[in-house]
C-alpha cells in the first residue's frame, strides 16, 4: 500500500494536493527558464498552484462526487 493511496484509492484532498504540487514545480521551473527572476517565478507559481488546489478541491472533485 502506498502512502498516498489507501485501499479505496486516493482521496480528493490528496489528488488536489498532488496536482497543485506538480503544477507548482512545473510552472516555477518553466518560468525560471523563460527568463523571469527566480523569486518572481516562485511567487507566480505559488499563486497559480493555490488557485489550482482550490479549484480541484472544492469544484472539480465535488462535482464528480455528486454525479455518481
């Protein structure tokens, strides 16, 4: 058994967090390589990742849960 997944599968909180973490890593690296200052890239990536977490946690997975 994985640390992230239980027997029932990953919870929506874990999925949302992993999506936000992955987007933060990808955005911060890509913005840095695009020529934006590192601290500015981290700030922009953090804001976008927070928005992605909130979207997936409170909108996407809640809609998916109520459709079943």
